[in-house]
C-alpha cells in the first residue's frame, strides 16, 4: 500500500481579486473623506455628556471664539457686527446650514450670547455648541 | 500587391496596457485616503434658536428658570445648587409638569464652561424623560443676558 501525497500542487492564494477589493475600499474612502478645511483658533473646548454627532459634515459652518474674545469664521477673523450679513449670505446659498460654535471654555458667556443674537438675525437657527465627550456619556 | 500587404500586417499582435502596477497605485491612493480621513466627527450640543421677532408667550407656571451668575453659581427656584444637582431637579419638575420650558439664564460675565455644563445637565434630564416617553419634546431656551 502506497500513500501518495495528493496535494502536490503548490498552495497559492488567489491574488487576482485583491486589486478589485482595494479599489472598492478606495472608492469608499474617497467618497467618505471630507477634508478638514479650516484650521481655526486654538480653543479648549468644554466637555459634556449629552453630546451628539453632527452627521452632515458638509453643511457645517464653524465659528471659533477663543478665550481672548477673538472671533473667527471659516478661518477668517471677523467682528460681531459682520457676522449677521455674512451668515445671511451663507443661509441663502444653503438654508440647511448648521453653525458649530467652537468656543473656549474660559470665554465669557456674553460673547457667545452676542454671537447667538447675530445668528438669530441672520436666521441661522441650527446651532451646535462644540464639546468634547466626557467619560460615561453615550452616543 | 494587395495580397502582399495583407501578409505583412502585424497589427494582430496584442496591444496591452501593463496592469501589474495598477494594484500598487491603487494601494498608495488607498493609504493616502486612509490617512487623511478624519474619523472623529464634529460633536456637540445641538440647539435650535427661536426665529427673530417671534415671541412665544409663556405662562409663569410653565417656565423653569435656571440662573447662572458671574461666579458660576447656579440657582433653581430659590435654591443655590451645584451643577450635578441640576439634572435631578429639572427631572423632578418636568415630571410634575411635562409642558415645562427650561430657560437657562446665564450672566454675560459667567464662563462659557459653566453654561455648557448646565446645558448638558438639562439635556441629560430631557434625555432620561425621553427614554420613558419617546414623544417627549425637549424645550430649552437660552435667555439673552443684558450687556
């Protein structure tokens, strides 16, 4: 009785489809990537537990407020008075805009409130206070 | 003549684009997009502001005011409380009156941090109630301080 090794053929992993798989992955990442557009000001965000993600990244307008009350909208330094006209223009282009207020935690509430007033004037009513997530928070 | 030309035709040789390096190029692109994709989404506390000029009249019984003064001290009703008591207090009041609008009155000189903390606690209180009753509506108002 002879025992013959049947699997003499070299064991190969089929690599022909790797390119296709990688292509699919590539297309996925290309469609998902939203490039970080703006640098912003250096702020220390406050932390909160009830945070929610903003799913639609492409319709966010960021406004930064640092601890020295500097305002910055999409990397442009701005004064409070000029926010309302600028935001009105943006709202005309896209009425679904969400304004993300990235204010420093040591900033005074006064400036944030003034900003909110300006936003109300320009009808930009969807506001999000950017925060970090505190431990123990869900979603 | 025509026959001779026909015999000399060499165009039936396969013209191929080399595809061996395609996978490498695609890999490089993939790695580029992998690296540049930021997976941390924008997070925060969402709020919808009231439209300008539209004042909603509320009766006193339907408003719960949470005051924060310039030193970050918090007052609900007549009591000074700490920020971790807000949730419990607001929840209790909401259970008594589901129509309640929570109004957050923050001093212009208070820290933004204390305001966010309070807003967070109020949101958590609403979230708890929403768990019990999904139809529950979150009603938070930010009062405009006097400058």
